[in-house]
C-alpha cells in the first residue's frame, strides 16, 4: 500500500532540492534548562510563519513562571515583521511547559497538535484525577491534525506525519525541505527518544523513525532536544536524513526492530523521570493552560505519589 502522506512529504523536499520551490527560513531558540529547541519557520517571500514547540519557563522549586523564552520568540517575530499563522506542538511534552497560549495572545495564529492528544488526555486525566469539567476531546486546541494533513505557511506547504512511539500522539512536520522530528530521534551521536511513558511503544518508534528516514537524504532535520552526547562540547540540533540513516547510534541502517526494541527497553529502565513531567503534563494536556483557580484565587498543580 502506498504511504500517501510520506509521498507528499517526499515531493515537498524534492521540489526544494531540485530548485522548483523555495526553502523555508528556520530560526532556532534553545532553552538550556529543559534542553528544548523552539523553531520559528517562515516563508521568506510572504513573511507568514509557524512556531513549533514553545517553552514557558517554570521554576520547579518555587512554582514561579516567566515568559522569558517566549518573549525572545515574540521579539524575533516582530523584528522580522512576520505574521504567525500556526503555533504547533509535536506532542504533549513531559519536560517543559508550553507557552502556546501566551504566544497566541501576543502574536495570533491557530494552535494545533496531533489528534491522538485525546488518548494522552484520557490517560493523564485519570492519573491527575481530573473531574468531568476537564474535556478529553482535544477541544482545548484549535485544530487536531491527522496523518497527511497539509497546512500552509504562506506559500510553503507543511505535511503532518503521525510518528507514534515516544507517545501515542507524536507528530513530525515536513516544511519544504525541513523536517521537524519532535521526540522521535536526536542528533546521530545521541540516538533516539525514550518509550517508557504511558502509551509509549519502542516497536512503534522504530517504525516511525524508519518512515522518516525514507525522506530524501538532503532533508534538513531539526531536532526537538539536545543533551550534548559524550565527547561533544556544544549543543547541536540540526542534522540531515543521510546522517541519521547512516550514523544514528541507536537506529542506523542495519539495526533491526528487535535489536532496537531490546536496546531501548534496557536503556529506558535506567532513566529517571523528567524533572518537570508532573507539572508539564498537567499544563500541556490543557494546551498550555494552567488548571482553573480554586476558591482562593490560586492555581495549583497536583503531585500524585507513587504513580509514575
């Protein structure tokens, strides 16, 4: 059976690499405390833009928040005279809070995420004992994306690809010749994403990454995180499909599915939970909004014990 969404994505990349379409402009913003990269992707001709995977700064010990990272995005968008059409999440992150509502208030744009966010909401609504007032239908977002959906950033198409494994809801976005992987794979010297969160599946991740590696070799690959692999002095977040396919330490050519699953399962068993997983998921399953205030006007995040 033909993988039509992937074929659409390949066509987009080839149009740029063959010179019949222009590439998007990509500007990266790295948040070192959470090792997260936010991207502003724009059409240089029309000045239309999308923001992918924003960060709302949160100090876990004090419970205080700030928009320093988001304000850097706002400043860039305004300085470049960009118009934001889309604010995109690759998934409901477990390591940082999303600044999407703040950016939407400042810059406009529609907020979108993969349709399987409803699965994530269902799981974590139970973990956090959310009441019936918490909707589990994804309605906190403006649009839920299916595999193969196409959005426009000015005159440059974006193809959404469903790439489950890290979570059930992960999406990757192909914009012209640029691939935004979310939490599927990382720099070639660091490997792949963990699969031990609720709904994660190493078999699914293997197939998702192999699907992405079918894109043309020249595809620019933009990673969601970097943690500086051993022996590397600097953070890095841009690669290529050729580099990932031939040199990714976890999932390069020649690594079969069983080998990958065995490696990923053993490795995940040694990893601690992300420091911000409990606050992050309570906020991110709400599309970046905090829980409603209680009768004293204060908002609270729950800390369930002995569950994760």
